[in-house]
């Protein structure tokens, strides 16, 4: 498959490129409206601050492209910041509007950061992507998604329980970094890509 | 269940991975890429790549090294430090393959830099490096460029970086010699702590991990020199704190 990675100027694109290639898929970097709409699978990468990323997306009009892509049910995977951008708004540094795809907002965690390897819990008894409690994933964030529980597919515990993964139609958001989570992360990404391929 | 991190430090000097002792002696290991590949295969929690001669030589970050490492398709978080003096440097390092950055000298010469970087790449991607020394019962930073002790800038104590890497300068490169009294100073700093410098004794690692401020410990020479040292250490410490050791299946 061809995976399209949106380059919004500050994401860790090299890491994701390497991971996707190691799974046997092709990768291309995109940052224009038509490529976002036409992409087989769109990846929103994950390092940076919410206001800086949204400034770029609104200034270039690419926010409309992502929203339209979700509306026509084409696959989107948001990772870490990429997942948070899908929310209505975030109060990181200042109140900033997000893409408004997910029904919820991004709020500061009640502690400084969640930077660790942690296990996640699936909201379903048998996880659709084959993840178990013995899988650990790398988290690195200080804000988290708070919203409609119907959209939550994974949660994580670090003093409190909060959202680790969301799914709405063919839009998936992962708060952790599967591309940095070694064997568990690769397996999860592979299973997500395969699920889109099988549709 | 969340785990504390067990990180590895790859020290790079003149493009060669080296073992480092006390900021003074360096012994060649070989290709940094091969060292990083090994650490990724052994499933270390995080890899610090520190180019120690970039600032001294008035160079920016080693982007070529980062791009070579990015091509290796490793799946372990990477922290890069060395020569980062500006916001454009920080952005270029992240875009070239690092997940987080480590800043040392620039904090003293440009104290507002940390806030500028945090506002763009996020504070979770920013670590301050603090080579730590006690002198006459007072804490100091070791400025390795000037080879002297300097006051610790308040930028370290404020909640700008997500974490501070406390380097036990006197024991760096040693084995099991880390000075646990450093733990008594962590509460003065708002960010959480990564401890580095001779911290290879499992008993001391367990004590360090028990401290709430300590989120990670980092080991350099032992991990880069001895195969499966990581797995042996993971097997020796309290399993509540670390992921189980991983042995590659062939």
C-alpha cells in the first residue's frame, strides 16, 4: 500500500517513514489539498505543539482537506499530536481550535507529562487490532483527549485513566507512538493497515 | 502498567562512538550506527545520541548523523544532543529523526532558548542536560566548555523542559559509583529527572527508581560495550519498574 504522510513542518517524519518501510509499504510525503483527498491512507505525525501545527494547517487550507477526507470516510491515522489535532480544541499554551472531527477537547494532564512505556486496555473484550495487556507502548505527551466515550477504543492508566486511542469511522487516533514502540507498535500498525486493506 | 525508563547513552566524538570517562577520557567503540542498531535490537527504552564535540567546535547539530540513523529503520525513541543553539536547530533535529532533544551549553548562553523551543516542538520533546557537581555543599553545573563550575541557571528549575538529565560528573564513566545524594536535590527542580553517570549497580537503580521524581536512568559505557548487559540489568532490578528483558529471536 501507499501510505501518505502529511508534512506540516514539525513532525518527526523520518521515524514514521522508516517504520512504514520496514512493514513493507511505500511512503510518500504530501502537503497539498488534492494529495490529502486522494491518499490511500493518510498519516498525521506526532511531535510538536498544537497551536503551531494548527497555525500551519489553517494557513495552508489543509484543515479543510483533512475534514473532507474524514467526511468521505477515507482512512486517517493520527499519532500523538496528530490524534489531538482531530479534536475540537486544545488549551495547550492558548485556546486553539482543532479540526473538529472528534467530539471532544484536548486538555492538560493533571501532572506534568506522561513519558514512559505503558500498557493499554482495549474497550472491547477482544481487541480488533490484536493488542494484549503484555504489550507496552511508548507515550510522550502532556495533553490528552477528553470526549465522547463511544469514540474511545483504548485507554491507559497513569495515576488516572485517560484515552489512549480513538476511532470514528475510518479515522483512528493513537495517543502513543507505535512507530517507537518496537515489536508491539509495529504489530499494531501492521494490523491497522491490514484492516484498511481488507475493506 | 507504566514503567520507569532504562535508557542508553551513545557518546559520539569525531563521528565515532566512544566510551566516556569523567568528561576527559574517550575510548573508541566504532560506528555510532552499529551501536544504535544493537541497542534497538536489545529493546532499550530510549537511546540518547550525544555528539560531545559539536559545541566545542562551534558546529550546529550533526544532522548527517541523524539522517544516517533515521535510515536504519529503528523503532526505539531517540534523543539527540550536541550543538543545538537555536530554535531552527531544534526543529531540524526533530525533522531529521530525533523524537526529543537534549540541550546543555545553550541554556547558559541563551536562557530564553528553552522557552522558544518548547513553544514550537512542545516541552515533552525537550530535555535539559545538567552536569551536576557538589562543591562546598552547594550544587553547581559543570561547564565543560570552560572546564569550570558555574551557577545553575533558573531555566533548569522552571517547568519549561519536561525532564532534566542529571549527570554525576565525578562518577561519569564509572561502574556502580553513582552518588545517590543527588536524589536529595531533585525536589528543587520542577522537571522530572533522568539520572546518568556510573549508575549500573542494580541496588542503586532500584533506590533511584523508588524516587517519584526519577522517571528514567541512563547507562552509557556498559550498554555500548557489553552485549546483553541491558537484559542482565533488567533481570536484576525490581520488575515493577521495568519492562521484561527482551531477547531477539532468530
